[in-house]
């Protein structure tokens, strides 16, 4: 039985922990966040919640599809959105549909990661700042100087830029792999209105609209997600990559008001004649410095180092939740093989 430390309790770390556990190994998760979820985390206010990072996810791989079926059976994932709109550069609206299966967490994205984390040991609010290789195995240190160990293996699933400094002192090949992954930032704002946002000529239940042009990339209606129909009208507003990059160091409040202004402009032709957006009752923005993997590595979707270190995460595969989950499962399988081959 291996003792494995996993840095990061996002989809890849949790998938890795689950697969290791299935093979009888002990996996212990560490995350600097207050809970599991990583880039699929949600914000809660009273009984209302909104997704700050990933809004929903697509399913292509058969093994991932089987896993999502289990999440659906557990009541933490539901097919969504049923359709979406796209606004092209000329401002014309198009209703879009395809045969791609998409899901969101119920009643919030973090419900899935909490469900996955439940059986595991998790040290939340624990930032790992250093790894040390001692005679009895690997030890992890946090900023308070507390140490955790010993572990036979350490899997790092943090976004590449955060994984690199942990790996560099011990494994140059893994650190180099991290430097080859390019992550793009994303500003994710949200705005709450006092009444429903009705748009002329558009279904009253419209769930999602993508924009081909402008600061905004995507607007998602949180109160149209399954299990959140009771919530007030709240939209998450995701900025385009290039805009996020240019405004990365801006103040969050300023970003929220700029993206709300961009929404008003983008919806102008659909707002009831002469009217503006409903009254705003709350707004905010979250800066994701490492949101999506733009440049990923060639296969395999994980790396094993020389001395028991390993690297996994969406950046090694493709930048989506499915990629993160598959990378986590595959690194666990590879670690299991090292134990059984020994
Ligand atoms: C705004 C946004 C929109 C997105 N939209 C979509 C979408 O529509 N569809 C889709 O499929 N995907 C989407 N994604 C991408 C998706 O969220 C990611 O692919 C997936 O969540 C990555 O999972 P992961 O486990 O690899 O990494 P993460 O979720 O980033 O998990 C890594 C974890 O490591 C932790 N960590 C980092 N450093 C340390 C440290 N030193 N010590 C301890 N813990 C540490 C972090 O706190 C984090 O929880 C989106 C992401 C963002 C940000």
C-alpha cells in the first residue's frame, strides 16, 4: 500500500485520490483553498450560490461519461444547459444546439468536488510551500512550518505555475514540463439584479449567451441552473482571454462594473425599448490568474518523476474538467503500477 500526498483538491487531485483508494492505497489531499474544488469552486451567500470558475462541463470520454453518470445518480450533477445563444460580431443572436453532453453541479459546481472529497483525508487551507526528501520518505511543509509525512509519493496537481517552484529543487524534468504549459488568466465577474433580465425575442428561460466580440466571452444565468430556480437573477460574466490579460491587475470592483457595462452594451438591442439593465443589488469579480491551459503537453497526460514525485492536472491534457479528471485517474494508475511492478 502506497502512502500518497496529493497537492490540490480540484478535479484532478480528487480523481487521483479516488483511483488510488480503489486500488487500496492511502491518499491524503492538501489544498490552500478553504475546501475542495479549485477552479470549479462556488461562492455562497445565504441559500444562494454562484459558480465562480467553470460554469458547466462537456463529456466526451467513455470513462468520464460513466463517472458523470455516478455523479448524476448521487444527485450532484445534472445535464445543463439545454441550449445556448451566441451573439456574433454584428450583434445578431443565434440559438445554438449540438449533440454534445454538458452538465453542471447541483445545486452548485462545488457539490461535485465535495462529493468526491468526502471519503478522503483533506487538509484544507493548507498551502504547501516546500517538499523535503528525507530518509523515511517525502514530507510537505506549510508556511507555519508544520510538516506532514512521510509519504512514498507526492502528486502535484496545482496549476503549472504554482507546481513548478515545488518541483524545481527536486526534479528538473518535471519543473521543465510545468514551464512548457501556458495558462491564461480569466476575470470572472458576477452581478445580481432586483428583477428578471428579460430580453425581447429571446426565450424567458435563456440560460447562457456567448459573445464573439468585446470584453465579455460568456454570460451565464445562475438562477436557471438546476436547483437554483428560487435564486434572484444573478449572472456570471466571464471576460475574453485577451481582455483578462490586459486588465489582470485592475481592481475587482472596477472589473465588475466594466463587465456589467459591457453586458448592457451587448444586450442593448434586446433590452425592452429604451430600458437599461434591471437595478443592480450586488456585484463582484474574481481574478483567476491561471484559469485555462492554453498550451498543453504532448501525451501522456501526467508525468512520473524519478524519486516518487508526479505531476498531473488539466494543463497536461487540455484545459477542461474532463481533462483534469482523466489526468488524475491516469496518474493514479501509473503510480499503482510502480507499486505492483516493484
Ligand atoms: C473562469 C473559468 C471558466 C472555466 N470554464 C470551464 C468550462 O466551461 N468547462 C470546463 O470543462 N472547464 C472549464 N474551466 C477549467 C476547469 O475549471 C479546470 O480544467 C479544472 O477545474 C482544473 O482542475 P485541476 O484539478 O486540474 O486544477 P485546479 O482546479 O486548479 O486544482 C488545483 C488545486 O491546487 C491548489 N493549490 C495550488 N497550489 C497549492 C499549494 N502550493 N498548496 C496546496 N494547494 C495548492 C489550488 O487551490 C487548487 O484547488 C474553467 C476555469 C475557469 C477558471
